[in-house]
């Protein structure tokens, strides 16, 4: 995606929200706009201006957007940009935000100075806990956060590394090199980890189940399975490529973009290495689909667009 990808990303169940994207027709609003973005169409659906506040990390609580702005305030906003409430940030230079749906807590990062992951009560702004992951760089660079339902995902722009963090004790579960410099925005849609870089003006979709390059100082995770889906877009049969570290029974499930299970393919016994499976897919209507692969305790995902 081109046109000034900014430092904050949030996923609302169907679309990405992106803060601070440049508007080519109105350059004076460069730092003061939210866009609702369709990542598969590669286009903004709508937007609103936030002048005079500039927002960094943003997140979604199921109903409202939350955003850290002006370094010292956290706001809850409607999807039209109206501020519902403001909370005092736990420290100056607060940058990232992630709302843990189900737990109803708000996580924020501090970019530099009192760096850490702050767990907040979203009703009061009170600090419930502070985590200090043993990152390779701890003095600055703590950018946005994403929540995948279990773990926090955090991007540190000082070392251009993305970290998966246990929210209970701050342990770094795994890490990998960011796909571009200064990936400030982070969001997780349940399958894909999204990262945005103002340096390259792009948004990147990363399969967090396939780490291609671990960060220095951290051991590469052991077994991983990889899934590819081709062609996309497709009018006819789909080809699934499964790179399996071990043999076993593989299960493929198709979901729509809201997370609703649409189809379950017949189970396939795979061997270690490269495996291939064809499927007609002719009973599915046109649309965007997410394919989820399960092989024992291993999972991977892919996306496909069907056109008729």
C-alpha cells in the first residue's frame, strides 16, 4: 500500500484502521487523520480528521477506537472521530496501544524514558501492572502493540524487531526481524499480523506462524508449518501447498473475513517436506477467504480471493 502508512494500526473485525496517513490532496493534514482501510482491496474506505491532535498507536475495543495522542493522553473515539473520553497516559511519551478483548484491559507502551508495557484499567486509566521485557534495546523505540487473543505483539523501531510477548510475565516468546525499517504500527486480525512503516509508506501482512528471520540473540523456534494458497484471485480450483516439518493428519478450514467457518476440507495425511492438495472450491461464492491449516499442534494461515 502506498500513501503514507502511519504509526498506528487497529483491526475492527473487517477493516484496518490506520492513524496519520498522508492525504495527497490535503498535505496539511499529514499528521492528523484516521483512515478505515480495506487491506485486500488496497484502498481506504473512509477517513476522519483529528486536528489538532496527532495520534500514534491505536486499537479497537469492539465498539470504539482507542488512540494515544500528543504523547500524554489516551482517547476513546467513535468511528466518526468524536472523542468520548480522555485518560491521562501513565507516562510521558506514551506511543502504542492494544486492547485485550475478553480481558477488557488496555495495554500501552512508552516510546522512551520510562519504557515498558503498561496494563491499564480502561475505565479509570489506573495502572494494573507494568512489564519490562528483556529486549535487546530497552532505552527507546517502543512503538505500537497488537493483541492476538493470547499474546501481545510489539514492534521496537530502535532495532527493527517484532516481539511476541507473554502478557502475564513479560517473557519474550519469539521475535523476528521487521519486514521494513521503522514498522511503527501493529495490529493482529486473528490470523495475520499487520505492520505499517512510515519510511516505506506501506502496510505489511505477516504470517506470525512463519518466522523467516529471527532477531539476533534469540533462538529460532523449532517446528513450523507453512501454507501457500494459489492462485489468488482465482476463478477455479485452488492449490494448497503445505511445507510440513513432520508427517501427520492435516486439517484445512475456510473462514470468511468476519471469522465465520465456511467450509472444512477433507483431512489430508501429509509427509515431512512439500505436500500439495487441489480443491475445486466451486461451491463458494465470490469473496475474501482465510484458510487455516492445523497439523497436530502446528498452525498456519493463508488468504485467497475468489472471483466469479
